[in-house]
C-alpha cells in the first residue's frame, strides 16, 4: 500500500469478506469460488498471478492456484461462482454441485471505492497523465511509434519502477484501426497521433487517451476533435450519483452523431482492479451511478486516414464528477 497501515488495510479487507459472507448466506451458498481476476484481487488485496482463485467460506479467505478441488468437494451443497469468468478446468471440480451466480453482486461491490483504493487510483491516474505529458515533450517529425513510446517509458521510469501497461499508439492511417500497439511506422506532419495509455500501478489500473497532430491541423481533424471534446464535456457534466449509465452513453454518442460521427467501442467504463471494469457504458445499460465510482469516458471516431479519441478519468462525488487525470487534450503538442 502507498500509505495505509497494514492494520487499516486488513480492516478494509475484513469488511469486504464479511459483506461477501452475508451475501452467501442470503443466496444459500456455503462457499464462494471467485475466478474473475478483478474479484480475486479485490478480495485478496494484492496483485496475484492470472488464474489464481479466491475461496471464501464462513471463516477464511484463501488464494489458491489452482487447487480448489478439495475445497469444492467439502463445500456443502451450493457454491457461489462468477459464471462468465469460470475456466473450463473447473467444470470437473464443480460437477454435481448446485451453483449460484454472484458475478453481478461482486461487480457492483467493485463499482465504488473507499479511501484506500482511491489513493492508489489517484496515483495510477497521475502516472497515466504523466505518460501523456511525456509524449507531447518527445514527439518530433520522423519519430517512429516505437521510438516515441520508448522515450515516454524512459522518462517515466527514470525515477520510478517500471509499470506494466496497455498501450495503443498509432500514427495517421493506423488510427483507423481504433487500437494498435506501437510499430516502426514514422509520423508525418498533419497526421493524427492517438496515444491510449493504461498503466497498472500498485495493483490498480489507470487510463488515459489523447490525440495530437504534429504541424498544421487539417480542417476535418479539427472538426472531429471539436465534436469529441463536446461529447466528453457533456458526458462528464452528467456523471453524478443517480445518473443512469445508458443515458450518459446515448447523450455522448448523440453529440458525435450530430457531426456525422460514430465509434465502435464503449463510451466508457469503470476502472480500478480491472482495466475495463463494471459498469461498461452502452446505450441500454440501466446501471445507476453511485458516489465513489471511478469512470473513464472516451468518445472518438476513426475515419479514412485519421482518427481521434479523447479520454479522462473521473471520480463520482455527491456534487458531480471531479477529474483524476490532468493531461492536455489539445491537438497541438
């Protein structure tokens, strides 16, 4: 943890475990086998190897990889699971046990964050924005996508430990593809540069995206960027306790549609223990936002030869949304 004492953190985890046990009693299950990596890390309070399983019963929490057979056989009659995240390897272990799906319950609990999580989320958001700022300092005519990200990463890690990250970095016509890792493609004046940077820091994800143009900005790019910024600003203004995710999604897409634009991906998502966590923004979502949620919004569009995407992270508070990321979204570096 960044500054929380071990005792304080153990208290947070104990509260989560008690909450889960209460829900198990409500649904009549004797044990939870959590397999969604975000749920496992939320329950365990630590970064763990992919494939690790969290086992919660009336008395203990155990993180195992992958030895759940004995526990499942002793679990009693009903086992709580996350159906969508169940690996095929567990099917023989669970055969014969009545199962109850608690994925929605766990996702809902991950929706909001307390002070301990928020401190780490703020740090990850700062790191994401620092990466965006570094890109603007290092971009120059003729640099390749790989060279540019290497320069960004070198600056970020000059005084801190390296962080794992999901990185999209695309120049020009590669921006049509929405999300691609960096290559040897070199930038030319007037081309769009999309940089989507999601670092994993201290077990928590950050996220960010901006679009820049080196040199004169083409008129059609400026027009698209203006619509994306209007869409983002409207979405942020709607984020508050009681807002419905689908309403926000449709409003943001509506601003883009006014300009003749659309995008093929989510309007936004939750973030924390998973890079794209609950709630996932789509027009049909009925999820009601709560204070303490951390959300990303990322409208854009991808056309012939260029593309634009802009993204910020926000914390939902009683009075609305406050920005956690601080990077520039200007087209000019």
